[in-house]
């Protein structure tokens, strides 16, 4: 199933009523597994599909295949439907790396802050310090 944000953005683009660059950027990597795929391809280079599956063991074959098709359709990865063909970021996909890396750095820092703070509320739930 296509990611909801991506679907909405595509519909707005088709209807000529789209005007939010931030939402458009988010739609490129929103949805489960896409940001992880972009991150790994950008950090470590090309991967075979089976290698991506090993990096993301919680993702089903169908989910990964679907997300790679979407990333390919958006021009972010080069994915040939030939057996044992490596998946790579395109030059356009590489332009998202500073955003993905900034998100990674921010998340890492924030998680460290939460762990140092002990028990804190975060959104609708509570993050517990397990020390």
C-alpha cells in the first residue's frame, strides 16, 4: 500500500493545488523503511535486495519491494528488476542525504538527552530510563 502522505502529495500535484515544499520533501521519504533505505544506501553504498533485507529484518519482502518501487518511481534510487542487481541512490536521492543525516543526528542527540533525564513524558507515552 502506498504511503498516505505520498498519495496525498501526488494527488495535489496532479490537481495543480500543491503549494507546500516541506510536505513535498517529506513525501519523498515518509512511510515505513524509506528513510532507513536512503540512509544505508547513502552511508554504505549499493546493496543487493537481500542485503537490504538483512539490514531491516523486521521489514517483509513485500514491504521492501514496494518501498523500493516507490523510491525508484520518485527517481531516488536506481533499481533494476534483474536478479542480483544492486540498488543505488541516484544523484537526486543523494541530495536528500543532508536532510536524512540531520534527522539522524537530531534523533541521536534527543534520545541521549531523554536517557540522561530519566523518566520523561514524550508525546502520548512515557520514556523510561532502564538504568
